[in-house]
C-alpha cells in the first residue's frame, strides 16, 4: 500500500532529479539551464503568452509537460532564434 508520505518522498526525489538534469555548466553568453519555463521563454524571445502557445500548437517549438508545467529545451529555442535570423 502506498501512503501519502511515500508519495511526498517520491515527489521530492523526482523534483531533485529534474533540477539535477536541468542545469549544466554555463558557457559564455548563454543561460545555465537546459530547460526553461514558459515565462523564461517569453522573456527571452520577447513574446506574449498567446504567441508562445501558438508556437507550441503549430509545432514550431517543441515542449515537455511535467505535471502542470511546460518546459522548453534551451537548444530548441536557440534553433528557433537562428531560423528567424536566416
């Protein structure tokens, strides 16, 4: 039988693992995160929440949903930015 304490412990362990994989050594001029939340992407790209949603819906910007949060790979955002500049 799984108890509430078991689930809380699992949640904490899972969040620690996500945080551990979300950060890599910082390169000059780049963010230190591998995964960005929606508000970080909007700020980085200078776009609205609706525009970000359109990028998700039409498949322009891949994303991963964990729980109720949406995460974007930093490298995918760089690719998108490079596409717009070419």
